């Protein structure tokens, strides 16, 4: 699991085998982020909006 800011900088990375995972975003600025998930076979990319 990788989380990038809208400029393309990696802001969070974690390897996990869990189906459900939480990311603490309280220290991140409001904005648009890109979440990239991969299990080695399938890749999923989603837009994530953090707004306070």
C-alpha cells in the first residue's frame, strides 16, 4: 500500500496481507492523494481526498 500526494511524492508506505487496513491521516495536510494497492497480481489506484 502506497499513498502519494498530488505532486507524486510518497507520503506513506506499508506492506500488509490484511484485507482491511486503516491509515492515520491526522498528520497529513488537506488535499488530494493517490492510494495505490497491489497484491502482486492486481493493482488498484484510487483518489483520496483529505479534508478537515
